[in-house]
C-alpha cells in the first residue's frame, strides 16, 4: 500500500513538475521508514563557502558541487552509526548518480586518511569520496553537532533538507525522494 501511495505521489509530481523545486508537501509525503526523519526546510538556506580538504589533498568548497543535487553526509571513523549507514549511501550513489545528483561524504574532525581508507575498505565502499574537514570548520558553519548528519543541497548550493542520525539511504523511499528532486527541476 505504501509503495502504491509513493508511485501515485511521484507520478503527480512528475506530471506537474514545472516549478524550480518539487513541492515540499509532496516530497514529505514520499517519506517512509527512516526517511521520516528527513526534514525539508520551509525556505532554502545558503550553504557556507568554508573550505574542506578534498580527497586529492586540495581544497574545495560546497560551491564546487553546484549544478546538481547533492546528498552531503558528515561522518567520522569512530562513529558506529556511520559504519552502518555508509554502505547505504554507496548503494544510493551507484543507483542514482548522474550529472544531476551526487552523494558527497566529508569526514569531520580528526580522521587520519589511512584510517578513513581502512574504514571504507572494511565496509566495501569504493565509490564515495574521502573528503575531510579536519578542524570541523565546515561542520561548525553548517550546525553539525552530532554524527552522522546528512543534508541535501539544491543545484544552487542551498540546503533544502536535513536528516539527523543514520538512515537507509538505499531504501525505495530515499530513491523516490531523490528521483522526485531531480525530476522536479524540469528540463
């Protein structure tokens, strides 16, 4: 029954997708299971331009990802819920990655690059970036005060939703929400 409701709501969204972003009420109706913890903001909030360290050792900002929806996950090697959640983020990236959507992971705080690589190796993740926020500057500027926390950024670089704690990001509900966001943008 829930799947039928999601399909009906998704089709309504697709057929009426002439707005810049999908209707928040429609997106909220697509939430099921862990996705009920995903809170959409009444108005988009500008993301800070605080620098983080890219996986290649250079610096980057969230502006580097503009032009697509980004599911931005803050995590740490010592975080047990992060260990459980990360494979689902990897699965979502595999299933949904496109020129319009990307999963971005940033380890915040003290996370040695070797420990981060070992963490990903141990859980079988090889398709997510090993970006880091060693001084937690970006995390502080975004109000990240626990882990894991995941935010969704729109193509303009604004935060439009946030989920506190871990979730099954490879669930049908999560995929339906991501697809609705991507399709709700129009062509």
